[in-house]
C-alpha cells in the first residue's frame, strides 16, 4: 500500500471500510501463528506476545475508533496507529479509553471528539454499514464467514473485489485502468516525512529502491542524524530524527 500511495500520489484517494473480527480473536494462539506467518512473508516487524499474554477479545472497538476517526478525515492515520499499537507495542485495544489514548498522538485528531463519537449511535450505524458492504460483494468472493477476506481491495471505476492474494502489480494495474497516473517516487527522507514511521519493506516500496539499497540509505541517514531506527518487536521502525 505504501508503494501504491507513493506511486499515484495525490491522485489516489483511499476509503477504509472496516469489517470487524470477533470469532477469530477467540483463538489467540492461532492468531499469533497467523501474525508470525504474515511477518515472515512481508518482512514487517511484529510482537506476537500480545496474543499470548493479554489478547483483545475483538477488533470491533478498534474498528469503531477508525470509523469515528473517519468523521475527522483521519481514518488512514488512525488505522495505522492502532495497527502499530496492537502489533508492535502489545497494547490491548478493545476498550474506549485505551483507544483514545493510543490515537491521541495522531496529528490533527481531536481526542475529545473521538471519545464522544465512540459512544454515538451514528458511528455504530456507519460501522454496521461497513460490515454490510463487506458482505455485499458477489458470492464468489466470499470466504467461510460470508464476506470478502481481509484485506480486500475494490478499485472504483474498474469494478470487482480483489482479495489479499492480489499482487501489488495487479493492484497497480487496476489503479491505472481506473485513471491513476504515476507520480515521481519520493526519496527516503521525503517518504519518512510523508508517511511517518515505517519499516524497511515499506521504505523500499515507497521509494522504489531495492530493499538492500533502502537499508543502506536508512543507515547512512542514521549516521547523519537525519533518520533513526526504533527496535519494536522483531524489527526496526524508521522515522525522521
């Protein structure tokens, strides 16, 4: 996603639709294995101990928080912050106060408005509409839960739902078919400035650099005190110093 966002720039608008997971969270040890498998496949760092020590009961509260942040046009940054909180910082994010405190650091977010919106019926109705949208895709795209798998991608203007098996190149091709035009890729400092804290695979995707070259550039920037790594879970997260 970082690569696609960087490639198509301001011409790409993303709407985040929250589907919610509950049944899957009732098997935390199995979820820990899935998380570790995803980390091994993607290179993204994780700390799977949260699933063994104090796992959340459901993703519904976090989904509600993203829907509430969407009211402030901050769904993307909120979703990212919650993913970091859960998968890297081992925060149990299934209570309103924990969600508000985690999202308080999202630039531009009004935490008190978020707290109020989390308890509103309007936000719950919008979350339910999101869940229905996940079920409204053609049956051939449904999984055993009767909805599209997560994540899935729907490109407006092209049609169809494309599940987590879609390759980045296939998704790029769909965006181009929908009218997306490639922009100049940022260099490493600009990518960190634009997207905030990122792991090495994300930096490589955003800049279009081979991963080894992206790693070399990150450490060069670290030596120049321009970027800094932060060890979280199984890997480093990079940000501007």
